[in-house]
C-alpha cells in the first residue's frame, strides 16, 4: 500500500470520527490504568460492567489497596483471569503510593515497571493520558493493519513498528483508536462488514464480504453474455486471419523491384532485341542415302 492510500484511509476515519475515544469508562489517569490492566484478554464491555461497581467504592491507589486482593476480587471476578489481575492491581497500587506519590508515572520505563503493565498497556496510557504518539497493538488493530495492507507484520512488535513508520504524522495521535474501533465494529474477525466499510475501495483485502443486497446476475443473462463474448472472439479471430491472408497474397503478386528500382517489365523494354542465331545445316545421314543405278553397276564391276 502506498502513502496516498494510507493518507486517504486515515482522512476518512478522521472525517467520520474527529475525536475518537476509548470504549473503556474512566474519570482519571489512575482509573484508566486500572481499567487497561483489567482489559487484558477481556472485553471493554466486561471491564466497564465491573468498574461501574468498583470505582464508586474505590478509585484511588489507597482505596483499592485497602480492599486487598480478596476484596478487589469480589468486584472483578466476572473478568477473565481475575485472580492474577487482582494481585497485579494491588501490587501496582502499592508501588504507586511508595514510589510515585500515588500518581501515575508518565514514562514508558516507569509504567512497564509496574506489575501487570506491559508495552501495550503503557502505550495506551501514554497515548490517552499524556498525549504521546504511541500505538498500542491489540487483536483488533493487528488484524486491521494486516488485512487492509496498512502495516503488515507477523508479530505485534512488527506491526507496531510498521504503523509508526507508515501512518502519516498528522494522524498518529488518534491512529490507535481509529484502528481499534474499525476492527471492533467494521473489520470484524469472522465476517468483516465490507459492504458498509468506508475504506473498502482502498482496502487491499482479497476476500471481501459480498454485499447481500447486490442483485445476482440471472443465469440466462450470464449465459447469453458468455455466448456473445465467444462469438465476438471468433469473429475477431476470423477477421484477423482474413487480413493476414490478404496481406500475404498482395505481397506475393506484387512485382519485385531490382536494385535499380525498376520492375522486370521496364528492364525488358529497355533492352535491345536479341539477335537470332543462324540456322545450322541438318546433318547428313550417309546410311540413309538412296542407291542409284550408276552406283550399283560400279560396285558389280569392282567385284568382278
């Protein structure tokens, strides 16, 4: 995919959604951090359902730490891997209090040092809370980047590098959200909604979902069209063969020109008439000479 296509794709996404936002619900950087930790291998919808009950009760590092793993688990047990996540969130709250004054750090190194925070989570927090040009690659934008051809890659790291390289700078701030939202609601894993996709004409995916409302071509009409195409091909072939034959005949009957540029007829007219050779006397056949009476008498006398 070239630069022009990528630019047009993000331009359309920006036009449709100028200020994209995460589907996660939060009211502070700390709440965002906790929600992103909980969202690993879980849906944003499921995380929101849990945090709507949690955050009114505890939405600071001190309040959640006071709940402990068991107390926090009661609020998030509907989320996958909730036990491990409860452990990580409690440990993260402790570190935030001890090392960062209960605040969320704004560097990648400090964020990734927190329990349960990997590169993807750090990218989300840095992008949303601190306005950095980072792109978190999850299952959705990994699929979109590869399927559309925007930034193909075999691994999450490769796709992230490709996105940072190929996405035009003017779109980097919100590229992460546009990619995720497009993958979540349009370019779905099982059956992408290609008929309603606003970048379908730019997408390089070869197996697009057909439009169910498109009228199929009647078999009879299709058969007639195929027959007409074959007839046209045969006619064109015959015409070409006829033209080739005519050209060959014309070449064969055309008088050849000598090096002087004159045809054989003109050369013949320019030459003087050839002299006729004198007729030679016919040979005499001695054996065929007629016998006369004089010669017969002479022969008889010679014998006597």
